[in-house]
């Protein structure tokens, strides 16, 4: 590389840092030809760069910045628009695997608010960038598009004073609204961060989506480019730093079937499945770490007077411990095989009922350490904003970066929610603006270092 190119490279970096720190620094024009002067210039600029990088602003100092104050105030005063967005997004159906229409609404919002490089990736995630003075650190703020409710669900939102009622109104329409509200507030304050912010609406967070969107994000869309990740999921002001892992199976019991009277004595897939469910119900699991199991859906058969030829069930296993989850998984496999064997032995028909097991979900266990900078940052943000600090565990988009050892947390979107995943879901909007303020202040703080 020529000396001139070295100078230009360090000059650009120094200018970026001077803007970030609001300092005036010495800049050498690239017409200098002397190798000695050039070397001295490079050393001087490098020293300024290292010194500036070592002094990132902390939340306690940032709160005094007029532009940060303006952005926080914008987050509060524009809360009615954030609530309107929450309702608007929620009234666009978005079952898992069918999030495109809601994603298009987010894409348009990103474009209208001036994000750069707004795009939709292969999985269907919607992304938009807010470039900083430097490409790194890149902080990702995300929320998920999909809901647990199937097609045909009435997703109209009803207002009852300060309370909104509608399927998905908190999980995760609130997260999407805060995502957009954060972009709006930064724009209104004309606040530019030292690092780059990327805003993402992900697909496939719920149910059998198996975190498809966030897996795509880290594996193909932005591999190696994300320095810290924050997911906004649900309501309240909690902080999730432990990712609960899960394994999900669709298990099929298959047999010959036949007439309930004429073919009586034929081994039944439904009876085999019933035996399996009874065994699962008797599992003993640890309470610490919390480890759970659930048979969530079942089906099969053709009529009341037919021995079924097919039966199926979907099973969910969860734990924040890899070892506990693996042990529970082993119990499940043994219970399923034993159930089929018992049904066949009951009718003395070896192999009549067979089992096919498909793993349809695999969310890795993960955690962000209590002493991680992202945890210290969110605790400091809470302290400055006068919010309580409550760390917890759950299964969210953040599981993926946590499992990859990328600093990650999940935060609520503010307000108070009830009946998540139920048609009666509600959201109390009183002081919900605190959630938008918290998200905004957090990404600004993280983009300083």
C-alpha cells in the first residue's frame, strides 16, 4: 500500500472518531510526500484513534447529550404513533410461514423513515440500516413478525380505554411497533451514532418456525457482521439473558387399520400414541434448572368406527440446561418405542404399529454472562432511566446469537400484557413509552463502543 493510501485511510478513520467524540483533531493533507512526515502522521492519527476508542460514552454521560435527550423525548411524545403502528401491524395476519404481508408493512415503514439498504432476505426477514460514523460496531435491534394464530383468526384490535385487545397485540406487535418507533425517534432527533444500527423484523420465531429467520440472519444474511443483538419480544421491561433450549418432535404411529368390529384385535396407532402420552405425563424432571415437556397437538383416524391406520402427536421439550434437555430427550425416545412395543404385544402382532419420529424444532440453549458488557450496558440504562433490573430466561430469537457466543439479550417492549398466545391477549398502554425509550437508549449506548 502506498504511503498516500495509508494517510487517507487513517485520515478517514480519524475524522469519523473526531465526529463521534466532537473533538477537533489534526488532519494532514494527502499531498505529503516525505516518508518521515508520513510515518509521524500515521503514528499521531493512530494514537488519536486508540485514545478515542478507549473512551466510549457511558449511559450516565450520554443522558446529558442534547441529541440523546431529544431522541428520548421524541420516543415519549410520539408514543401515540407507536400505538397506532402497533394496532396497524397487528391487524395484518401473520401466521408463522405466512408473514409476507406484515413484512411488507414494515419494509414500507423502514423506507419512509429513511433507513438505508432496506431489503428482504431469503428467509423473509426485513432489514434496514442506519449507518453510523463507522461500520462497526454493528448493533442489531429486532422483533419478530409472526404470531401463533392460524389463518382465519379475527385479528381486529379493540380499544377499551388504555387497553388494547387482540391476538398478538403484545407478542410481538408491540415489539414491531417499538422497532419502528426507535427508528422514528432517532430520525426526529437527527442523532447519528458512532457505530451502525441495523433494524430487523424476523420470520419464524413462533411454533414450528424454529427460529428460521434469526438462523438465516446469522448464517447467511449477516454472518460475522453482528457485534451485539437485541430482540424486542413481548411486553414489560424485563431483560432475558438466558436462552431456554427446546427440542420439538412430530411423532407418527402407523399401522394397518381396519373396521372397528370386523378387524377387532388389530394393533391401533391411536392406542400406541395414548400409551406414549401416558408415559410422558409421568416424566420426573428437575425444577432447577427448570425443565418441561408438553404434548401440544394430536391427530389421526378417519371415523369413529374405524381402527386408525395413522396417528400423530407434537411434543415440546425445554430446558436452560443442555444436559437436562438431552436427558429428557432420551426419556422421550424410550417412552415412544416402549409404547409401540406394548401395543403390538397386547394384540400379539409384532411390528404391526411402527413409529416415525421427525425433529421439527431445535432451539439451542444459550446464555449471556452477567459480566458481559451488554448486560452492564442495559443495567446502566435502567439505572439512568430509573427502571428496575430483572433478569430472566426464555426461548426467543436471542437463543441463536447466545449459542454462537455473540452478546445478546431480549427485552420487553414496555406496557403491560396479559394472555399472550391466547385470543384474549391484551396490552395496557399506560407508560408504554418507557419501553421505546429503553430500547432507543440501549442501542445508542451500545453503538458508542
